[in-house]
């Protein structure tokens, strides 16, 4: 474990993919790939608790983060690298997951619940149900999914 409470990821995050955050917000960042998903959950747990998230809200929060992080490294790009960034604005914890993939969803992602007996395709729907807000952006810089959680 490092000083942030997480095992080190396999590579360092690259600042050139970062997007602006509110002035004065302290950003915690972790770069990851598929084998690092346990590190993502550990890191997100530490940051959420530091931000004031209740123990009751933590399990659902981790489900949402895990679903989006898993999508990022399984569907994002052939390099399967992603970056998790977290910061707090007032009483809201913001989680941004960025991968290098680009996609053109036919409808707003995560708005349609999965079909009965579905075995996949429910991650973004679950994340939408758990988070207080979720935004999707895709373009030349890749895909950014930003979720907000009340703390």
C-alpha cells in the first residue's frame, strides 16, 4: 500500500489527458489497466471515506465505480489503459474515469434497464441508478464518464 491507501498501479497517469477541475479542488488520480481493478476499488474506497462518504453509501458507490472502471479497460481501447480521478466539490464527490476509446451510442447511455435475464450490458445503467449525476463525453481525447455522489 502507498500513502494514499492503494497498491501502486502498473503505470503512472499522464497529465496530458487531464481535464480541468474546479479551482482549489484536490485531485486524487490513479492510472490502471484490467489487472488493477482491485487497486481501483481500494483507492476509491480511501478517497470516498476521506471525502466523508458514509459506510452505508460505500458499497453502492463501489459498485458504480467498479462497473464504469471495468467498462473502461474492457471496451475502452486496445491499450486497455484508463485513469480514475476523484475530487470533492462542497458535499459532492466527483469521480471521472477516462479511457482512450471512442464510441457513438445510439441513445443516452445507461437510460434503458437491462433486459430480463441479461448477463451483460447493465453497468452504465447501474452506475446511473447509484450516482446522483452521470455524464458521458466522447471524442478525439477518448471517453470521459463523470459521476457525482452526495457525501
